[in-house]
């Protein structure tokens, strides 16, 4: 059992040290981009 605990501990430490951006972590940045694009589209409809 001791080696299993040590293995799990090393895996969780490696996961915590990872700085890779996951696709689901882009929520705020993507939402801001979509809102900006929608606002630009709304302005284009008003002027044109």
C-alpha cells in the first residue's frame, strides 16, 4: 500500500505543477471575445 500512496502523491504533485491551459479553462476570455464581436455586429447593423 505504501508504494501506491507514494505513486498517487507524485501524480498529484505533477498535476499541480502543470501550467498547460485546458480548453475548458478559457471561459472568461472567450466570453469577452464573443461579447465584443456581438457588440461590433450590433454597431454595424445600426450604421448600415
